[in-house]
C-alpha cells in the first residue's frame, strides 16, 4: 500500500475509533469490533443487523474486526 493510501486508511480507522468513543465505547476500539463482540455475546439486535449488512460487502467483517485486547474501557456496553 502506498503512503497516500495508508494515510487515508489510518484516517478512516481514527474516525471509526472517534465515533466509538462518542458512543461511550473504548477509545482504542473500532465500532466493528465493539458490534462484533456484542453480536458474539448475544447482546445487541441492532448490531446483528448492521453486521449482516456489512457482511454483504466484507464477509464476516464484524467477527474479523474483534480486537480481544480492547473493550475494557467502554463506558456503556451495547
């Protein structure tokens, strides 16, 4: 990946983590990881639907995005 594409990708990840933080999640975790954990644990129907939508574009996106070492600092679990 060239440097400009890497820069753009890094910005997207930062925006994703920022959105998760605004929604009272762990500031170092992406929304996909957070929703993947919620679906895995059977905690969020809305997350399940969003993950199914994302699955159409990237198979198993939420499951692949789960960061097992993140999520401990979330304020409100979904």
